[in-house]
């Protein structure tokens, strides 16, 4: 299935009226009093490995592990796109 993307008001709208949320692990970590180095340590991986997991195409399993380490729901790792 192919979704069409429209840029409207600084947000990405996909066919069917969906708005794509952005992965923002750094924000989620900071909201919980943790930085990326601390999160990586808690996960038992290097900062570089965590950065690769976040910035590449993260797997659902990786996102669940990050959410578990932050003691939050996986949806807390995402934010609404910023308006321009």
C-alpha cells in the first residue's frame, strides 16, 4: 500500500488524514531525567550503538527496549511534528 504525503502547515499528512509523528528519544529521555549516555549505559550498549538504533530504521524490538529502559510507554518516544 502506498501512502501519499502532503505537507500542510508544517505537518506531514498521509492519505486518510493521518499525521506522522516523529521519533524523539532524546526528548523522552530528558523528560525522565536521563541523557543519551545514561540511557545507553542502562541498555548495556555504547552511545554510538544507541544513536545507530535511533537514527537508522529502528526495529519495534529496539523501541520497546528503549521504552522499557526509560520506564515509559513506547508511544512516549514519539512527538507531534512541529508547526512551521
